[in-house]
């Protein structure tokens, strides 16, 4: 049996044979998927169907040579062809992707409709992107009045400009830009969008919606849930019983209730407990509910980082005569937060993806506007295109945040 096992001694025979079988299996799947031509159609049905997998598996077995001396081959064998199970899993994954490409391209592009203004213009079997085209402004701005939409554009353009300037600003003034972005600009932006002053027409928050509302809720919740979560984590580790148990109670209360229930309570039940004549805007209530909910999860992420630090860090800070707050903000938290960047990023990504739940309280962000659009009598049956569009938008947002967190983690890493 050892003579049949691939090795450096027989690599000149096995390697070409294995590559040929692998290439043939891939070629058969590709031609069958894109041109509907079966190269092995003369075999019985079930054998013909699994033939590419069988010969591909044999091909991967023939090239599985340990320490072949060929760098690319050794990397391939180490990562995707280390054993028979990984070989089969690799082939199945690649074949499923190849089989999916052709119908996806047809649905997304080749058979899709891009031109028109009504459902009747969608005559193909592919996607009807006319639906997204007609509803695009509503998907971005919700029911916000068309003549006033420039205010949303200015608010977000200013935000992105300030963020860009912050990245390239000198270290001496960067902290002032950050403080302005966190504590001042959010209220300026909300005032610009809401209006009511400086000659701007007032637009009630019920008209806010679409992707812009998704950004507003996500930005506010991210800005405020992080510091609240940090203080809750510190409170849970406090030596003062009152602060410790209040923090524990707060965290466990908010973590133990589903977000949809929290939103329902904030929207429907909370106003019942307010004094007569007192009114708090629904969007404010929703922002508060999401912020408190995510802050509880953020607190546990930060607490994990605090517990990961050795006690020597605390003792060293105290030996320098540092008080509690200086010790935590100058020594402990910078190290703890660096350890839990993946957890923080995961919590913030979950926050962004949780925003569609506000639809249950009557606020319509991107997913909510799609639900509204698909129920329009003139556009019935267009749900697929809408949700694919929303999925792509959320994926782009979350992928960008994920990549930034990874870059931040590498930049702050102290491992050598």
C-alpha cells in the first residue's frame, strides 16, 4: 500500500496525474453550469452527477505529498487538502459556488430589468431593479419631504468630512475634533434634520426613515452605548456594594429581555407612566432603549478585558500613587479595550443589524421602507429585490466596520 501512497519519490508521476484529474473535474462542472454541456453524460445519471467529485477527490489524493519541497503545493495541502475529509469539503464548497454563479449572474444582470418606471416594465425572469430605482429616494430618506432632503445630505456630508479630517489632523488637535464629533455634532446634525429653527421647516420624526434613519440610530447608539458600557463594567467590578449591585442589576435586567420587548415597552408602555402633558418623542425613546440594551452587552465585553489583565498592572499603577480614575483611564482601560476590540466590534455590528426591529414601533428605516414598498398595490411581489438590496447595504456597512476593527486591532497590537 505504501507504494500507492503519494510521496517525494513518485511525485513526478502522481502530481501531473492529480492535476489533470482536478482540472478535468473543475472543467466538467464549469462547462455543465455555464453551457449545460455534460462531458461525462454517457455515464448513468447518478454516476454522471457525482463523477466530478470522485475524480476531483482522487486528484487531490494524488497531489497530497508531505513536504514535497514545492512551496505552493505544500501550502495547498496544509490548508485545504490535509486529509480526505478536507479534500471532499473543499471540492463540495468550490462546486456549489461554481454551480451558483451562473443562476445568480442571470438573475442579477443578464435577465434583470433596469429600465422602466412601473412593474409592467419588468418582463424578464431576472430581478426587477426598476423597483429599487423607483423607490430609491424613499429607501434612503423614508417619508422625509423631497424639498428638504438636502438637509440630510448636508448633515451626513459634514459628518463624513469631519471624520475624514479627524483621521489626518495633527495629534494636538485631534482630540478636540473627536470631542466635537461625539458631544456636539450629533445634536447639530439632529437639529439640522429636524428643523424648527433658523428658518428651517420642522419635520416630525415620524417622517424620518430609510437608510438615513438607520445611520442616525446606529451612530447615536454607538456613541453613547460605549461609554455607558465602560462605566457599567467598572461599576460591576467596584468594591462599593451599592455601585456593584446596581450595575449588576442593570446589566442583567437589560440583557435578560429581548430587544423587541424593550422597544415595545419604550414606545407603548413608557408614555403611560409619564405625568399628564409630558411628551417625549418616540425616536428619543427608541434611541434610549437601544442604547441601554447595547450598553449592557458592551459592559460584559469590557469586563472581560478588565478581568484578562494581571493584577500586577493594578498594583503597579497604585505604586505610582495613582488614584482610582487615573489608574483606570490611563493604565487599565487602554490595555483592556485593546484586548477586546473583536468583542466590541461584534457588539457594534449586532447593534447596526438590530435597527430593523424599530419597525415594530412604527419607525421605518431601510428594511421598514422595503416592507412598506412591497405592500404597494402597484409593486406586489417585489419583496425579493428589496431584501437583496437591503442585505447588500447592511453587508457593506458591516464589512467596512469589521475591516476597520481588524486594522485597528493590528495597529494597536503589542505582540511581536
